C-alpha cells in the first residue's frame, strides 16, 4: 500500500512537471514571433486570402487569430469585354458589418507581412483617404 502511494505521488509529480514544461515552451514560442508589419497576408486552407492587422495570435488556450481592418481581393468581370480585373475590398461593408475576423488558427496555412511598398499596401492607403 505504501509503495502504491509513492508511485502515485511520483506520477503526479511527473505530470505536473510536464504541464509546467509545456506552458514554458508555449510562452517561449509565442515570445519568439514578431509581427513587425502593419498588415499581414493570411491565407486559409479554403484558398481564401485576407490582408489585415493581426491583433492576436492563437494560443493553446485560445486557438483563434484576430484580424482587424481586413481586406480581400475580389475578381470583377466586365460583361462587355469579358476582361477580368481584381479589386481590393474592405470587409465591413457586408450586410452584417463585421469589424474583425476571428479565425480558427488551425485553418491558417500561411501568414506573411505586407511590405509598405507593395501594391496591396498602396491600395489600402488609398482606400483610407
């Protein structure tokens, strides 16, 4: 009986140590991610791409990434010439008027910074004038 109690305490100590180690690893990992650009391109596993300001990244406790000031590319076809052009559209003009996107982080395939000199950054800047 005494031996079982010792094994049980040992297992409890090991589990507590592993949980603490996991917490330290997650905090360290998140501290290494630096989002220095004003806007980021976020591509989802559905093929959709968005450009926005990353307000928060997911974590094990909250697996959601939050984007604000979100834009997306929409293809428009001229019915007369059949020519297709792409325009940058700001989210929020939809019927439900969203002010942010809350994305399940497991659906994010790629996230990268938008350069201040890129066409996307220029279009976003022009839309704010």
